[in-house]
């Protein structure tokens, strides 16, 4: 079941603040309180938000949305981000694809590439690439996170440390102008750190709504990535990335 554009905006907004009242949402979207309550009820039934005291609250900073629910968010932007990135990847390259739904879009966009070697701890990525016989796939072992469809832990990290990749592609849980790249789970953050360490070119892929999102586990500062592919940044954010020598690649 997909979300309406307004429901999508509500969900992105609540993940950047502690609390949104029904009154605030009515004023923002210029619709009736009944319409907003229908939106809120729909989001709550999908376990995307929590209802509380005449409004809604964000998800815990220690818990990301389950994988199935994250697929509702910002699909058009994720597709364009993936298409923009894969246009730069030559046939025959080695890649490590990390966790996250935007990374899943990257995997789908690789359909026409040949002779790639792809490593991943993301089981959805592996399932997508199963249909592409010209792409070799290696899946890291580790502890299965059922709700996120990936593998994490010491075994995963140690497996990835055996290799050095042409491209390391990561998503994130949140972006902070001071703290840099964030994730919700320390084990998830550890995977992203090892991908950064073991890649010649590290690419961060995510949409604009990750800025200000309250994730608790720190990955690394922006100066550890080479390129950031996204949809929109503010002037301040663009200047910050430039200071950290990050190549900013905005989608059309």
C-alpha cells in the first residue's frame, strides 16, 4: 500500500522533530483536522509513526523503520539517485553495496552492467542481482536482522576487511551538519565504516530528508566520503560538503 504525497511529507517531517500536533499539521497542509487524522491513522496502522497526546511522535533514535516500511519513502528520488550513480560505474568494477533502501535501487539500476563483482551484506540486494547472471555476487556472513533483511556483526566486518573495492556505496539513517553520517544501530554503523575504509571511492546515496533525522550511531565525518549523490541540498549544506572535499552530485 503506497502513501499519498501528503502522508509522505508528514512521515519525513516527523522523523526530523520530536513531536507534531494535529493542529500544526492542519495549518501546514491547509486541510481539515478530519483529513489529517485519516492520514495519521493510516501511518499509525502501518507502524510508521506513533500517536501521542493529540499529535504524533518520531520513531526512536535507536530504531529505524522496518525495511518494508522504508520502501514507502521517496521512491522517485531514490530511483533518480541510483540512475545518476550507476552511470558512473564502468563494467568490470568491484563494488560493495551496504544497507538501506536507496542502495536497493542502486542494485536494480545495475541491470545492464557486465562483469561486475558485487559484495554485499544486504539480502535484498543479493536477491535483486540473482536475476543478472553477468554480475558476480558474494554475500557476507553474519547475524541476520529479520526486519531489515541484512547481515551484521563481527563476522560481517571481518569478511569485508579481506577486500579492497573500486566503489563502496552506503546509505545512512541520518545526516548532521556537525556529526556527519549517522545510523540507527551501532552494528549497522560499523558496516558502513568498514565499507568506507575498504573502498577506493566511497559514495553516499540518500535523499534530502535524511538531514536532521535523529539517528544515534555515528558513522564518520563527511571528509571520509568521496561523493554524495542526492536530490536537494541547501546552500549551507553545499558549502559544508565543499569544505570536506566531497563531490556533490545532484540529480536532475
